C-alpha cells in the first residue's frame, strides 16, 4: 500500500497496459489511446458536493474495473506501479462483470 491517501473526491486507478499493436498487426502510436481502463486501487474519503456542500459517497469501490478518458488525471509511479489519480467525475463507467472489459 502506498504511503499516501488520495484526497477527498479522488481515486487511484491501477491502469491497464495499452496495446502496442492492432488486431491487423499495425503498430499503434504510443500516446494515442482514446479510452482507457483500469482497476480502482485506492479511494479518497467522502467528497463535498460543489453545489450543495453535502457529503458524496464514492461512486466506485476498491477493485471495480472502470473506463475513463485518456486525457483525465495525473500519472503517479510509486513502488514500481503506475497509478492514475482521477476525480470521481472523470470516471466514465464501471464494468458490471469481467466479461465486459
């Protein structure tokens, strides 16, 4: 476990490795990945709603597989693992089962 805690309203995502080759054998550009997936590794505490200042529970749980935009978040390398720090609102969806990913 890292020696830090995500801030309220943020999740640390253990990102999946992006493919380097297409199904047809073409080499993919390294920096282009329009949709990114990963697994929620750590969650910040309850965040306050911007509009009403009430507490909001995290919309995801540790272990959930999620989809997020490739431009969202900040990359963090810690202990040999690459995490992405995302705001809860940057998470686009949660996969219901492993077969969906």
